[in-house]
C-alpha cells in the first residue's frame, strides 16, 4: 500500500538524516526527500478517497518538514541534537544565556 510505503520512507529519512548527529548537507537532502514525498501525498490526497490514514500521513510529513526546516535555521548546536557544521552551545552564542533562571 502506498500510504505505508510513504510512512516508512519518511521514518527512514528522518532516522538517517535528521537524527541526533546532523549536518547541513544531510538536512538539505532530507528536506528534498520529504518535499518530494509531500508532493506524492498531495497527488494521492487529490485523487483518492480521504481517510484517517492519509490525513495522518499528511500530518506526519508536515511535522517532518517543519522539524528539518527548524534544524536548518538553528545556528548553534543545543542539547542532544548536534550539528557537525555548527558551533557547540556556548553562552555567548545562545540568545537565552542572559536570562535569569526562575
């Protein structure tokens, strides 16, 4: 079934390219793949009967794309998600470094 295939493709892409250790090149590749998958989903969505599986797949793809785009916009490595192309989390580079704790 196409829906389960695309679901697996998104999951594999996110696991392989948007995992804990990232690079800008891998994130860009992931964005390209997820965008292509998104177009396939839109085509399927327009030509077949809508059901909960296709809606869930469409939402999964949207979240994957937003995650990748957010990771590409991040300019420092913070927490457990580390980008080998970016500097590590240093106080002077983080916008929240000067915020006093509650």
